[in-house]
C-alpha cells in the first residue's frame, strides 16, 4: 500500500459511510448465504432449500429506487437502458456477497414492486485506492426459484 492515503484515513471514510447508512437508512433483515462453495459443483441440481443463510436482524440499508443521472450509473459500472436499477449501500460489516438478499418493510417499497425481498445481483465498488472506501450494491426483486 502506498503512503499517499493512509489506512487510518480510509478507515475514517468507511466509518462515515456506516454512520450515514445508520442515520438515513431504513431497517431491513439481511440474509447472507454461507454454503455456496460446497453447492457450486452441483449448481444445476441445487434446490433453493439447499442454500443456508445467516440472518442479520435490524440492519440498515440506504436505497435509491431511481437514479435519474445516467452518468452516475455509468461511473459505478452500471449500463441500464430500459429500466433503472435499484442501487443500495449498507454498512461495511458483515461482508455481503452475491445471492444475499434483504427483506424490507412494505411501507418503504414503491408500488411497482410486488415483493418485499430484494436480492444482491451485483457488487459495485467505488472510490478505490489500495482499499475499498464505498461499496454499492445492485438489487433486483427476488423471485422464488422452482424446486424442480
């Protein structure tokens, strides 16, 4: 790591991210899968019930249901044409992976969505300098997968 920006400065900025999400975010329940690696060889034959999740109650999430500025999305590496993606930020702990999902109270969800569960479909890293400062997530409405 170079000495241009010290680790302590990066830690402070990450703390500000956590503070902002804690102040302005909404409550959610976070589910992070714990057994994806052993299931990977049998991915085609994996049933939804085979995935085991760690559950984190009372987490906070800050969601942008609609991002009007396309250049901001492109800066995050999101290229959307027909629909605007859902972008979210959460605290830096615990580490959130793909296929994690959040459950949000329906009073916070726009009417066009008919679910209260949203899956993390992409991790968008921003402001990188030898270390991650902010992490955004691209969400999509979670769909129940068939068990067949």
